[in-house]
């Protein structure tokens, strides 16, 4: 049989063409993914990073950047997976720590964030302003305001113009009911950085609380102009629409947000709020439980689930969700109030009374707590104490017909 010989030119052409079918270099794929990300095309960037990692699974830089994109897209679980893998494959632990801690905070895992940023594990957590501020955020979210303030001030000593630290102090001032101090801090940030999105959003929140809704909307829109992908601006606009019972408008903003970040947990939470406002409690509970499957420690979602469960008589489930709130935010007053009310529904009067004794010392002018204290005392047949609590509540809220009725009933007892 005659042996067939390939012409040399054809053979060379074939070899070259086969060489061109090989996988692209990591550098080329990385560059392409970064270009998508720079243009705000997050979905395309995520796909490109995933393609790169299918070919080069040990590329730590790609995993770190993919984790960042997942976090920006609201996919906190996916972000945590990629960021932890990035560290395992040799990514700079300090450089990745900031993003990983923000992902943990976004999930409501304040304790894990503090554990991860322990200066004994990462010494830079005591010297790098970004990491110091994140530790401050974790303490602030746990209502440990003295620790948070100390850390924000430490960051400002290192870098007096570090905006995130000033914004953190403003957040603490808001939580401690010092809105004027918070506004002054935010105005200071905006004087140096007029397009600082976080400062714009927080100032908008303060104006909103003061009833200056139009000015608040202007600031939220300025924030969106500075960063069209800023999810918090959409969330604030959705919340404002819900507050004014403009539910179709809220759904429009929600749709816009989902185009930017399809899996944002807070968007899902607000969707549940909309459902509840639309008098669909069962659907709202289903939606909020979906959120909690992804972020079991998220305080706002646990509190909402507990409120719905309480209204449906699902007291054991409500207590479980309230305990989840208080595990991360032990001083959360709405959760503490609802826990007392739920304990009373469960006839656990002694437990309720014990908690009320502490709370009424901390918040002596809280009418809801005083009303609950009156109920607990009446259940224990201590009618003098019940009368005292109800009377004090009625003095603080003289327009409440319910409280006047309770005073009258206590007198008859």
C-alpha cells in the first residue's frame, strides 16, 4: 500500500490552526473579565471569571475578583465561597479580608466578621483603617457603640480624612439619637467628597426621618448618578415608596434593582414587606423564609418573620426567630418587646416579667413596654403594679383609648 504523505505547507497550516484552538491565557481572560466589570457589566464579568477558573482553578486573583463581583451583586454566599478559596490558593489574606468581612456583615454574621478580623489573626486589623472601620461596623451592628466609636476614632487618627470612619461615627450618632451631630459629620464628608455615595445616602435617610422627603429623594438620585449600580439607593427609594403606600412605584424600583442585582437579599426582604402591605401574609412569610435560608442571622428578616408568625399564632417559631435576632443584636428593642409579648401569649409570665424588669429600667418611658408590664403584673394578680404601669403608659400617651380602657379595668380588679 502506498503511504500517503501530507504536503509540508498543508501540514504546517494544520499545526498552526490547531495551536490557535488552545485555551486562552489566564492573562487574556482576566483582562476581558476586568473590562466587563469596568463597564458595569457584572453578569458578563462573572461568566468570564467562571470560564477562566474552569481552565485555571488555582488563580487566586480571579477568585478574589469574582468574590468581589458576587458581593456587589448581592450573592453573599457565593462571594464567601470564592473569597475563602482565594485565600486558600494564596491570595493576600489582608487584601481579601476587607471584602470577606463585608460579605459576612451583609449576611448579618457580625460575630464571624469580628472573629475573622481578630487582630491576633490579622495584625493589620489594628493598623489598616479599612479593616479597623469594618470592625467598628460589626460592633455598631451589635449595638456596642462605645467599642464602635473607639475603632472609628482610631481609624481617623491614622487617616483624618478617611470618610468611612466619619460615616461610621455618624451612624453611631443616629443610633444614639443625636441627629444634629450625625448631620454635621456627613456634611464634613460631603464638603471634601461631594459625590461620596454612602454619605449622600445616609444624609438622605436623616432628611427622610425629618419628613423632608423631597430633599431625601434628591440625595438618593444624586447617589444613583454617582453610581448607577448602587443598590442601597434603590433600596431607599423602594422603602420610601412603601412608607407612602405607593406599592406599584415600589415594585417599579424593585424591578430596576433586580436588573442591577438579581439576588440582593435586602431586595427580597423588601419584596416580602410589599407582599405584607398587600395583605398577603402567607406569601410574605414564604419570601422572608427564603431570605433566611440564605442568611439565617439577618436581624431585619428574622424580626419580620417573627412578627408575621406572632400574628398567625405561631409562637414557638416566632421565639426562635427573635432569639436569632438577639444573638447578634442583644439590645434590639423591637425584638425584646415582641419576645415579651410572645412569652405572655405562651403563658410564660415569669420569664416575661423578669425580662420586663430589666427593660423598664432601661426604657422607663416606653409605652409599649409599660403596657406589657401592666399585663404581666395583672396575670400575676399584682393589680397595684398593673395599675401603676398602665397609668404611667396612659400619661405618656393620653390619646390611646386602649390604654385608658386598661387603666379602668385595672381599677375594677
